C-alpha cells in the first residue's frame, strides 16, 4: 500500500513539473551576430582559377566541392605529371569525377 501511495505522489510531482515546463514562456536569447567579413582580393570577380598556377589553398577556396585533400591531390598530380594541358585532364586526379568537373568548369582555366 505504501508503494502505491509513493508512486502516486511521484506521478503527481512529475506531471506538475512537466506542465510547468511546457506552460513556461520561452525566452529567446539573441546574440549579436557580426556580419561576415568580406575578403578583399586583388583579382576581379569572375576571374578563373589557373590549374597550373594555383596552390592548394586557392583551389580549396575557389572551387565548389574541393576540400583540402582533393586540392592537395590536384597539386601533387601537377607536380608529378607536369602542367595540365586541358581542364579535362583534371579527371585523371583521384577523387575528381565528371560531376565535380562540370560544377567547376566555368571557374577553371589552363595557362
């Protein structure tokens, strides 16, 4: 009998606590968000990335879907096989597929 009484009290306590939490007004905490800093670069908007001259950081920053590993793979391929003769040669780099090349084709050039 005592355990039944105890469980009834526990149920009543938990129910009232959950109702209090649900009924409490929500407080939105607003944090000051600074606007993103715009990077000022010397190259004009729409300038293409040269596959034969760009370093890994530039490739990673300028090309969609290219992370650190793929950017380093592009540079390593260029160093071991010589300069790229065409943008399509980028398909020879491990991890670069046709979809990724098509997504970035308008941003690439070979000089």
